[in-house]
């Protein structure tokens, strides 16, 4: 017995309902309508532009027929019609309820019940089309917000704090005055999930940005003392008598005793405007970062909430955010900076990168930076004069064309390239060929081969740090006129010797396998691992393993940018051992 028209209609509606639940529902429904009616089904805007069609349908004649029919229907002012198309092919049209300026059109169908079918399909299709448009808008907004957050981070890294605060105030949350920077290394597909978890655990107060340079890093600017109160894991308690962290209790996620980790608590940076590293050049993005003593593996990044005053019950202990992250995402590694003022974000980022180098090999998979030395101790007035003279050709440069980079942009390129190498093209949002051309131009301007020589790179790195130091202008004014300074003079002061010995002491104490000779050979090879391995007479994996152990001993990053290689080269040069 043949099916009745009502049964066929019910089957069609059921088929459309099933298709509406699939990914790409609009295209799937248009493909089904094309097969069901015998004519191409498309969505057409009132301007005549085809918005969507069945997969593989790209017939220009269909697009022209649909566009002409839409224009005629709008002229008549009707919501639907059957119009005669080109070559005698009728065009069935109906406006979508949710978007009257968009039409469902079928060109040349051979189904006698096409009108009823289109009326039924238009209702479901209209909802699916609206959902797809909303999803596209959501992705556009999410992308725009992501780029805006990245712009805020970039402004902080180049010292434009007021501009960053204005943008952040509009996007929310507002940037805190004192922060800790977390760098989380994780699988790239999980970056979004980790960002959501950090945001939730930080109570919405963290500023979280997927790293624009490294696809497996998440950068989070977190207010200090962030972490959910008790109940989710062992407390991070700090012994007030010793200043060390004691993790007590049983890990509720594994059922095992949590390891006890000790280490000095991070030093809080002053926020009264007197921080010694308060100097990020607005164009270079460089900052006098603190060269590290060994980073403190597992040092508390969140702290413990104090007991209430007046003898009341104590507040629940807090779980440090870094510990919570590695517990929630076992594949992750977390490096945490010291607490610093917002203006010192570049310094904190470098600290977090150095801590991350330690965290990769730490059993807790997390580490906090524990260094407290400042590279600007290397220089008095002579040092600032030397830095100014080295960078002078770049500072005086006048581009031949208006589109060419000026002095500040070139200094920004130099700072980014010294920090990130070839990845600076992603940081600066320029093509890698453009980056290479700028670095070659810097070679010519500065008169030193910064593109290939570690010695030149170390000198340029130190010059940028000194040039952007807050005391640089005053020190230059005190320098005797006409006196020319050299790098040897800068590194020959007693203060430089003290700084250099502090830099190298962890390597001296680490033993021969990860000691000075391995690092010295690597530096002599311009930090090129294959050449260092050949000079040491060992395999490439063996050389990498030795340098990884050196990273653990130093508490600094060597193989991952930003690297401590410049400080180590300067330290060895200051002591005459390179």
C-alpha cells in the first residue's frame, strides 16, 4: 500500500529533525533537500549572495537564478513564491522566520510537493542557521578577546602599563597592582581547558593568555595569595620559624602521603616605586631581569591563610595554585615568578621561564623562582655610558623610507630576538624574512655580529638592560665628559666580580658532570649544542642531558628562551675564565 502524503510529510519532518542535530546541520539539510527535491537547494541573502549550499555545489547558473528570483520576490514584497527562472527552471523561494533577509531557494525541483516541503524545512533550517551564525559570532568575539588579551600582555612587556590597564579594565578582570606570573607548559589541545581551570580557581581574578610565541605555553598573571581554601588537597603551610614550606597530610587525589618540600619563600617586590628593576623600555620590551640564585623547587606560590585574630577558629588552609594545576593536569609543568609590581611583568615572565626549566625535572612538576640578584649591579656611570655608546648608532638611525622601522622599533626587534631567537617573528607579528632582514640591519648599525656571535649578543643584551635601567639617566649625567667606556671596564669592577662568582657558584657545587666545563664549552661554541657535543667528545643527547642538569643546578633556563646564557657568558668573561 503506497504511503499517504501525510506519512511522507511526517517522514520528511523527522529526517530534517535528525539532520538538525548533526555538526554542519545547515549544509547537511541543504544536501538532503537537493536530493529530495531533485533541484539544488541554497541559502541566499537579499543582496543575491549565496550563503550556503550542498557540499560540492558550485554551479554559477544556480547562483544567478537564485539571486534573480530573490530580487524579484523583494520587489513584490512577498515572503515566498514560485518564480520562473532561467531556461524555464522554476525557483521556489521562502524567507526564513528568524532572518527575513535570508531565503531558502530550490532551483528547478521535480517534486510536486516542493512548496510544502520547503515550508517545513524553512522552520528547522532557520533555527539551525541562527545557531550557526551565533556560533560564528561567538568564535569571532572569542578571537577578538584573545587578541585583545594578547595585546594587553604585549603592552605590559614593553612597559606601557597605563594603556594595558585601560584595555584590561574594559575586558575584565582589572589588572592587579601586584602579581605573580605563572608559565604553564602543557599539551596544546588542553590550553583552553587549563585556562578555564586557572580562571575558576583564581576566582576570576587572573589574567590568562595563551602564549603567542610557544603553542604549548599558557601565561597567567595572578594576584598573590590566590588559591581555593582547603578541602581539595594538602595545605601549603609555611613554618614561621624557618620560612620553609611543609606539605602535610595525604594527597586525596592519589591516597599517598604528599612529599615534603622545603625552600625559602619568594621575596615580595616593593611596590612603592623603588623596585630596582623598574625599567622596561617602551620600545625594546627589555627589562633588567634579576639573575638568579638557584630557583626554589616547590616553593609556595600561594601561601597559607593566617588564623583569625582574637582566638577564633583558623581559616581553612589554601592550596597553592601551581600545586592545584599539576594535580588537575598531570601532563603540565608550572614555573612561578616572585611577587612583583605590575610594571615588572617582563622580569616576572623571565623568572617564571627559569622556574619552568627546573619544574621540568622536579618530581612535583612545579617550581618557584628564588633568585635575588640584579644585573644592573654590574655598572656605574661608566657602564651606562658604554651601553649608550654601543646602542647609539641604532638610536640615531633615520630610516630612508617612512615604512622602514625606526630606532625604537629596531631596539624592540633586538630585545625580542635576543629573548626568543627565530620565534621573535611570532612575538612581533612579522614575517620571519622581515625579522632576518632587521637583524642583519642591526648587525650593520651596531658594528657587531649579533646575528651569529654569542659574545656580541651578550654585550647587546647587557647594553639593553643597562640602557633601560631607571638610574641610567642620572648615572650618565654623573659620568666624566669625554670618557669612553669598554665592556672590559664594565666587567672589571669589584661588584661585577661578586656578581659573577654568585652566578657560577651553583655550577661549581654541582660536580664535574654538570659543572663549569660543560657550560664553558657550550658558551665557547656560541651556545650551539652540536658543536659543544663535538668539543666535549660526547653524543648530542649526552650534551643536552648535561646542560639539563646544569639548568637544575642553576635554577635557570639554558636551552629554552629566555635563556641565562648571556649572564653566564658575562660572568665567565668577568672572571677571565672564557
